[in-house]
């Protein structure tokens, strides 16, 4: 986005300069557009960094939840095996 804005700015400047009709006001307007584009790009970059941090945190939480679920499944399986052994033992008596 920033490159497109700068390219547009340069195209406008070149068109104005090549026609010999560029005024100081027009050049100032182009500079203002470029400054705004830079500010927008910086804000977008900050937003991306925040989103990346949030995604990393969510991924970490998901990994911990998966590990907890796997641990619970293993515990459940051990309990089920234990109950089966106890039942078999009671049936042998």
C-alpha cells in the first residue's frame, strides 16, 4: 500500500513537473499525501504486530488445552483399564 501511494505521488509530481504547471501548493499536497501514507503504513504495521502477538498467545493456549485433553484421555484410559481388571478379578472369585 505504501509503495502504491509513493508511486502515485511520484507520478503526480512527474506529471505536474513535466507540464511545467506544478505549484508549491501542489507539491505540498503531494508531500502531505506521502506523510499520511507513511503514517497509515506505520499504523498497519503496529496492527499486524498486535495481531501476531494475539495469534501466538492463542496458539500457545490451544497447545496447552490439547495437552490437557491428551492427559485427561490417558487418565481415563488408565481408570477404565483398572476397572476392567477389578471386574475380571471379581468374576473369578
